[in-house]
């Protein structure tokens, strides 16, 4: 599990930033697949429950907005994933 968890999260963030800068929706779809292990893990915790499964949908929504040429909306949908991974990394490093 650990082999998939952190590398997939970091790769997802990097791909999402590349996707926003190059305006390629396919990379955001790949990012949503890469963040899925973390999302499933968070859905199993009592703090997030069902809310953990929403994070891949943010990437898919951002991909839809990129295809409609609404980059500002895509950026707004990617920000929660960036904040979540940053928060989770902070919590793990400060245990």
C-alpha cells in the first residue's frame, strides 16, 4: 500500500500542474486515477467518510472545464487536492 500511496499522490499533483499549464485534459484524467488510492483510503477513515471519494471528481471536473477553455475554474477545482495532499503530508511528518 505504501508503494502506491505517496508516489501516486505526488505524481498526481505534478501531472495536474502540468495539465493546467499545457491545457491538456487527458493529464487531469490520469491524475484522477493516480489519486484514487488516497481517496479510497480517506473514505475508510471516520473523519472523511464519503467525502474522500470526491477528490478524484475534482480532477475530472477540472478536465471538463479545460475542454471548455475555462482555466480559472479548472484551477479552482485543483486547489482542494493540492491543499489536501499538503495537509496530509504535514500531518504525517509532524506525528
